[in-house]
C-alpha cells in the first residue's frame, strides 16, 4: 500500500511540474481567449517547423509533394489534356495563420491563412491541340503563385491513449484557396520543339487563372490529403493537454 501511495503521489507531482514542450503553447479553454491563443500557438509552431523539430520527427517539411494531377480542356480527339507529375511546392512553410475559430464541443476547427509566394515545379506530359498547334509533348513545368489565401476546415476525434493522455485524430479535412497573381510556363520540351513551347507558354500565361480553376478540384483533394496526414503526424506526438489547459 505504501508503494502504491508513493507511486500515485509521484505521478501527480510529476504531472503538475511536467515541463511544457517548447514547440507548443498551452491555451485556456475559455472563449474568446482560446482562438487568439491557438492562432499564436500555431504560428509559433509553424515558425519552428521551418527549421525542423526533431522531437516531432519533422526535420524537413518542404517541398510539399503531390504525386500527380491532370487537366482537360475541350472534348473530342483533339481536346487538350495535360498530366503533371512529381509536383514539388516550395514556400508553403512561410504560412501565417490570420484567423482561428474553434468549437471544442464538436472538435471542429477553421483556420484562415496567408502564404506570400509558392514556387512549383513538376514534370508534365500533354496531348491534343492548343491554339491551333498540335501540343503533344513532355517537359518541365514551373509556376509562381503570389498572395495565396487559404481556408482550412477540419473535424477531429479525441481518444485516450495507454499513456493516460488524450490525443486527437483528424476525421475530416477540407480546404480551399485563391491566388492573386500567377506566372507559369513550360521548358525543356522533348525534342526541342520551340513552336510547341512558345504556343504552350503563350496560352498558359494568358489563361493562368482559368487553368488554375481547372486544376482546383484535383488540387483541393490532393492538398486535403497532404494536410490530413500532416495533422495526424502532429496529433500523434502532441497530446490534447499540451494544446489546451484541460483543468
């Protein structure tokens, strides 16, 4: 009995004096302080993640990689189709959270954020006719997306682990985004066809927002999957009582 009492006492004392990890700021449960505090805590964590946080098994968070997305413009045998593979995005870690909304009863969260500039590179392959030019070919794609604004929504589940802490898992993740200015193009066309490359770049830069609109559904789906995975990697390492003061 004495050993059990000592064990319980040490457990309580240890939990009281446990050091809060440097990479997360604990927030109160009360409104409206919680939203402002979670905004600050998230921005602090993002800033640290740019350099890497070994304790979270996150040492490099860029580039953000998407396996592939495709677009189709027009119908019929001459409709233009393009497939972009091994998409690598840089600059996402410069994200700043500008608004945070929380519903702790249902564990729903909505985050609004800004990203100044995202640089993208990928390999692409296209078929079909573009501006009266046969645009079948392959090469390298590049893009620069300025003043990106994103809105992220996710719902979480809470579960108690064997270590006695409560952890979250992301149940549902959705996101949308807009881009103010876009520059993009293709280069290193296979077989060095300068006519196709010039035609593609003329069309792409003249219709950048329309192309983004065509890409958006696939991009939203892929980015939501990337974000879902990222949240679960965070939540498995950071228990809920380190995010929020549950007492």
